[in-house]
């Protein structure tokens, strides 16, 4: 832009200049009176011109011209260099390279208006040198941080005009599959090719938590591309165990399926989904997916079967019914098949004992089964006892048997399948000695003193006082000793056999489940009679709460807890496992020996040795995870000869890269990205964008300075003005 200005001008100066010019004209007019008209006009003109030149010399008129340049805005070309771009019969990478080759000259022509840069995917995104050549071998990156790349380019290049994007639109790092919020226009290029023949697991939606023995639903998104619609099987595994399998009808695009399963144990569990391979598909690596979910209890469902109404049964029912976390189902035998009836069966109000329904159909829905003085013989065939054994060993259920005149040996259980999971041996009793009558004071064993079932007070001394203050019990069933796997927690020192004091309260672990034997029906004395003499009735409550929690594998009752990995693990990552260890008094255990084993899905195993970081805190040396799949950790903590606890943990390890999981061009994602950012999807042969960019660039001028030129030298104008003043004076003298 050009124009004129007065370098010596100010408001006052301009006013004085015009005043001087007017005064010169006026004085020339008045001082030339009496001269002939021709002389008078000449004198006025000379004086006015002299004053005008003097004013010009003082005000310094100058011509100025703006100096401008084109403001070059950044323009980015982002190349998706992930491995998924090179998959398929006609890979998208070839189309991307073809576009770059055809439009290299067009990009170069934009250089006067734009600073064109090329980037590949990354966080932060790496810029490619101008001289760098990009070929088919460059598409090898094992991740696609698409969102992070776009946002990184926008942040690092202020004022960027736009981003031209060469990608398949397969974002596999961000949790959100929606395009990022970006305030600059993005122009995805509609690449050709990328056609695949594949079936893959697109994603898995799991519940936040699952409840034990309650159906949990997993929704699976399955993609089909380039293959004939049809059926395939979707299977769910826990380790090598098949949990569920279903047939899935697949059509072109994304299909939804669901798998329903019932977890049997609490804790963090890991599962694997497998799609059966479809003939002709390009890749089977994306036919599986792993996930983990925390399994907790909603309510503990307990089945109580009592052979006769007793005080023990009454107080046990009251205890569980008062606990909102327990769903108690009770069957109380009030009439046996041996009882004589004076009226027809149809007139009796008592319902028959539903043995078949309970022990065949509904058994798996319970968390624990309690036999309280119950003799099975009159009500159930022996195979129902086999169902109880399977319920414990395979389903991880809890089982407890309480004493009485119809229980243990007196209930006919000696020699049955149930003895496989009973933690006591029933044989060896002399005739008439299956039930011992009379009061006795039980004694805790060393294991019982340390077990959480009997930890009623955090203070060991107070806990001991509570135990010693309990009233005597009355009556005990015969048992020889603890069976294999059984641990005696309490015993009767007043009843001896060849193995020592007779066991009273015994626990054991069998397969996946746990069992408990209470060889008396007088524990109710720890409730009402004890409270009546001033004792704490909470002892009875806490005993059964702790017993039930122990039977249910409650993690909070375990002295050893393995801590689950906090992040997603992939093949090639290192795993560092941590453990929390408590002693028998539930205090951080210092100096414990913690060992374990890590087992992979294919049978590979690693020994784990934990070192102590702080009291109760232990960490194992990092182990590289060399293969994908489900890994299982089993650990044990000991202090001296005493085993503090055991724990197990399962977690999934995904493939080294999620790249093979999703292939092909995601047109829907690219359309959303372009619309959201204010750009548009470009055709592969489109040149309209370059034309629009050039037109926009030509309008982008920046004033960087100003050129000022004074057309007349100031001293020459002033000299001319003085000469005219001198001429005016001379002519006036001559004319006078």
C-alpha cells in the first residue's frame, strides 16, 4: 500500500503553515498596492511561492510504500506408517505411496504460501526430513496412535492451516473410538484398496464386576469382511477349560454376539475368547481376545439342611437370617419316613423333602451347604453325596457338617463318598462310642489360635481371654483324627484316643473348595447362655461369620494377597508381581518367605522368589512375558514352619501389538473425523484442495516494514524559497 505523509508535520505545524501561507498572500496583496496590475500579480505570486516552498521544506512531504511478504502457514501431511496399512491383497500403503508420488509437485507448488512438513505416527509425532524417501518397508509400526499424532501436530505447529491425512482410520491406542476434538481442519485422503478377507474380534464389552454363581454376560463385537456370510463358533476359556461355546451368525460388517457364563470363585479372573477360523481369511491372529474381570459376591447363598429341630439349628438360623449379606434357604426335617402317621399323607401340611431338586438341579446355585445333624439315608440315594463332593472339588463350594445324634458316624457317613471331603476320619470307634455325652471345655490348637476364624479381637491377650471365658460345651461326635488335608483348630482334651485329644473343629481344602467339621451340636451355648452371664454374644456371631467367609475364600481373610497388575500387559512386557503378607495376628509380616510359580497358557513356568521391600510388602524379580495368553500365578507365604497363606491370580497378556486386530479402511471413522474438524474427505485424484489452499495463501499478506522516500531534497527547497524571497525584495525595489 502506497501514500503520502509529512515527516515534519504536527497539528500545530500544519496550522502555522497554512496561517503563514495566508499571511504571505495577504501581505503580498497589501504591499503591492500602487503597482501596475501585471507587476502586482507577479510580486504576489513570487512571495506566495516562496512561503509555500518554505512550508514544504519545514513539513517534509514524503511518499511511503508498505513492504509486505506472504505469511507461510504450516501445512502437515501425516502418513500412517502402522503395519495394518500393509495388510490385505491390495494394501492401503500402496495407495498412500501412489498419492504421495502423484502429488509431490502439487505440494511443492504450495511452498511459497505454506511450510509443508511430513509426519509419521507417534507421540510426539516425528517429522520426516524433506530429503527422506518413504517406501513400502516404512509401514511397520506396531501401534496406531492416530489421535495422539493429530493432537501433537496441532500443538507443535501454531497457526497450522490443516492436516492432510493418509491412514486406514484404525486407532488402536485410545480407549475412545471416536475421533479426537481438534480445532484445525483435517483432510483424510480416501485411499483405495485395503480389501481384506477376514473375520476378527473387534472388541469385548465386559461388566464392571461379575457375581459368583450368577450368570455374567459378555458382549463381543465380531467383524466380517470380504468373506461369505455364515456361521462360526465362539468359545470362552478359563485357562485350558472350556466354559461356554456358541454359534454366531456373521454378516458383512460388525456383528454382535454374547456369551453367558457363571464364575465359580471370587477374585480377579482372566478369560480368553476364541473364534473358529473361517476358510479363506487372511489372518487368524485376530481371532482371539483376552479379558479379565473381578468376581465378587452379591450375597452368600447358603443351604441349611437340619435333620431335627435343635437349639443349635435355631441359633444358627437366627444368626444367618440377621445377616443381610446371607441368603439362607433352610430345610428342617420334622417328620421322617419312619414316623408313624395316623392320618393320610394327603392331609399332612408338611411338604416332602425335595432331594432331587436340591441335590441335582439347584445345588450349583449355592455357595455353601451345611448339614446340621442330618442323616441322608432315609431321604437321598448315595449318588447325591457324590454331587456334594463334586460341588466342593470342582465348583469351589463350601461344605460344613455339624454334630448330633444323626451326624458323622451316627448319620451313616462312614465309608461313603462324602468322606473324601470330610476333614476328619470317622472309623475306629468302639461299639456305643460314636457319641460322647457330658460337658467339656474345648482347647484351641496352635493352628486354631492363629486362624482368622478365631480372631475375635485384634489384641491377642483379649482374644485369649474371650476364648477362656466361653462356657463349656456338651456332647461330641466321635472322630479318630484329622484326615488328609484336614487341620484341627479346636479339640477336646478330656476325650482321648490313640492319636491324642479328639478333634472338635476341623477344616480342610479339597480341590477348589473348602470344608468344615464341627463335631458337636452345642455351639449355641456361646450365644444365649453366655450372654446371660455377662459374656459378649458377638463371639457366636463372629465365629459363624468368619467360618462362612473362610469357606467362601473371602480375600480379606487371606493372609497372603497377590496384587493384580494395574496396566494392560502385552507380549514382550516385563511383569513385576507384588504381594501383601500378614501374620497370624493380621499384622504386616516381616521376614516371611514368599515363593510362587508363574504358568503360561502353553505350560511354560517360571519360579518366583519374592524379596521384602517393607514389613508385609514383597516384590518378585521382573519376568519377561514372551507369549500371549492367560497366565496364572500361585504363591505361598511361610514364616518358619508355619504356612501363612496361599493365593492365586490370573491375568491376560495380549499380543505385542494390537495392529493385527483391526484391518481394512474405516470409512465411517474418517468421515466423522473430517466433519468434526471442519475438513472433508478427499478423493484420491482430487486437486481442488491444492487450488483452494493456493487461493487462501495468496490472501495471507503480512506487512513487515515501510519504505519512505522524500522526492525533494530539503536544503534545495529551502534555498529556492530564499531565492524567491530575494527576488521579491529586488523586484519591489526596482518597481518603486
